[in-house]
C-alpha cells in the first residue's frame, strides 16, 4: 500500500503505523521482517519528521545522506541496510507494519533515596544512572512485575537527577 493507505489500514484495524522510538523498537521491527532487502513503511512523515500520532521523533536512524531535501513525505525502514530509514515518495506501494496498544500504559513517579557505599561514586554520571535503572528493572521483574517496564530518571531544574541530602534533613528523618 501507499504510506497513506497503510496508515489508514493500521488505524482502522490496529492502532497506527509502527513507531521506532528507540533502538529496542528498531530491533523488534528487524525481527518481524523476514525478507532481507524489504522496505517497510513506518509511521514517520515529513511534517517536521513527526510520528503518525503527531508525537516528535527524537531517534534519528537515517541512512547516509537522508532525509534528502526533496518533497518525499513518507519514511520506510530499509532492512537491506539494517533497518535504516529512507525518505520515499508516499505514493510508492510498499509493505508496512502496524502496532496495537494491548495494555493500557500506566505511569508512576517514585521518589528514590540511595545511600552510596563509595563517596567517589557520582550518581549523576550517565553510566551509573543507566546501570541503576537496569538493576531496578531486574529487581521489579524478579519480584513478578509483568508487562513492559520502562524506567527513566526525572531531571530537576538544574539538570541533575540526584542531590545530596542535607545533614539536617537526614537527622530529622532518623529521629522519626
């Protein structure tokens, strides 16, 4: 189908054209496509390179020299090139992948207090933060949490996630 026909089909029968928001999503699509060399419509389009649902695309997975400055409006993942994206004329007929939301998404904000065992450890180091998220996710899964778990840190206005707790606050907390 053309990009527009594929979008209409996906919206009618599923949820929308597939979105690739991170490398994990890209790998899932790669695993779904069995024919090497296949160009597959995804839900990205030229209007500010936004997803079909209107959300912004922060991931950039373009082939070299893409997107070209042409009037090509649809985006296909080219699985002869590891799923890299290519802008195509949206009137081209191609295969496509839809997605469906099967589980309602719940979002929870949880405040975490960590006590460092090493004073030299920088909790705001991106590598440390990523490792902490992996450990938290594993513990949730080990405790039987079902479904897709996506964890992220919320940055404060100063751009940091973690702040050293003041001694007075800690003392009051210990007294309670």
